[in-house]
């Protein structure tokens, strides 16, 4: 039996899959026979990738700075809470920021209307709507 070679059933590439081993520049040459065009496109893609990476790096720096500020605020709050505890003021204030602390500033809540029926209502006695309570039929087992 002959070894695989050009023209045999193994294929012209020696039995290898060309897509797995072919470098990108060869594919660019196959699709863009003009090497200058391929080079310009390659450089444009590299420039675009670099710009996107720089933008991502800037966003990451801003995010990191914000996270550091948040952590510092939390740390300061814990220190303040501990100082309040040592002074006997308690760990944390129960009043949320933005709420008035004086009772005079708060308006009294309106009383709720009684949503329940009056005490003389009895559903077993019937009503003026024409419907009355009717007990279910008495019967044996419901099976067949």
C-alpha cells in the first residue's frame, strides 16, 4: 500500500486538517491576496483592540477607586460605632438618615376604617341580596 501523499485518499495536505495548523497570516493571504491590504487590516484590528483594552483598564481603575472609597467609609462607620459604644450611646442610631427625629414633625397617622362587618351580620341568617346559606347534600361515599 502506498503512503498517503498528493492525490491519494488521505488528501493533499498529508491527512492533516488545514484549519487546525494553519497560521492566521496564511488565511489572511488566502482571503486577501494583496499583502498591503492584509497588513493594514491587521494593524487596524490591533489598534482597535489596544484602544478597547485601554478603555477597559481606565474603567477598572475607576471601579477600584470607588470600591476603596466605599471600604474606607465602612471602616470609618465601624470606628464611629465603636466609639459611640464606648461612650454608652449604643452601637448604632435607630433613626435612618433623612428622617425627622422630632415627634412634632411627624404627622399622626389617620385611623383605619373598620373593614370588618358589623356585629349584627350573620351569613347563616341570609341577607337582602336573595342568597341564603344552604347546607350540602347528605349522601354516601362519593366514589363509584
